[in-house]
């Protein structure tokens, strides 16, 4: 048995949020929820940063959601005198 191997044989929309938690990946500094790369209507994508918390007066502190970096496209074009780099959110409809 390989304890690092996780397999899901069928998709169940009712278990989507618990599966996103199971498939979360991180490196100790930040983590990204395991959502579909191409998106899904009920998905809750997010990025969590080490040591950054929401201060909620009516509840306990919890990790704060940072912007979802998976929806950012970076386009590099060479130009004179150097290289220009443009990063924009995918949903902005930006075209070059």
C-alpha cells in the first residue's frame, strides 16, 4: 500500500467540497485547494497562506483565503529594449 496514492474512481458532486480538501496540496508556506483546473460551478477554489488568519470576532481564527492564483495567465513578449511580462486574470477577457 502506498500512503501517498489517492484515487477517486467516480465523480460525485455531493462530495465535491470534501474531495477538494483531500486533494489540497501545499509546501508549508501556502496551499491550494484541489479544485478542477478547468473550473466547476460548485467548486470553492482558494489559496491558504502560512501564518495569515482571518480575525473573526464571532468565531475562532481561521486561515484566510488568498486570491486563487490558478486563474492567472502570464504572457511574455519580447520587445525593445527588453522583455515585457503581463499577468492578468483569465476571466477578465484580456486579449493581446
